[in-house]
C-alpha cells in the first residue's frame, strides 16, 4: 500500500549545497481509511518518521513535523497522499480542508490526490 524507494521519485527537486536533486517519494494510500487514528497509523507506517514515538498524531503535530522538522518529520522527501476522498467525511470535511492547507503551505512537498 505504501511505496518508498529508489523507483519512486517525484518531479520535485530540492536545491542543496551540491545543486538540485530529486526527492524520494513516500506514498500513503488512504483508500478505506475509516478513522483519523487509522490515517495517522498509515502515515507513521509509511514514513517511519523521525521521533515517531513523540509524534502527536493530529493535524497540529503534522504541521510541526512537515514544516518545522518536529517529531513525525518524514525526512527530506516528497509525500503523496492518494485516495484522500476517504478522509473527506472526517470532521464534516474540515480534516481534509486542513490537510489541503498544510499541503499548500508546508516546507515539505505534499501532494494530495483523490
């Protein structure tokens, strides 16, 4: 369900000391996710993030991770959440709206696909 590896690259580049480089992609498949807890479980299992034990498993903690490098930071990667239509029912759509806002503003590359 999740992909991480040399075969999966985003068309996303990060400029570093040695110029541009392509980022590894981590895909989190949200198909069939029935709860926010399951969403965060899939994120943690797919990303094996830094500080996983301290990651708060909520939108605020996710923002801290993907924008500030806090617990739950997936590393210097591109995140792809696919089948996010499954989470549109959480909090009457507010969960997905917040996730979309985080994706648009975070320093980590985040793509959401329905």
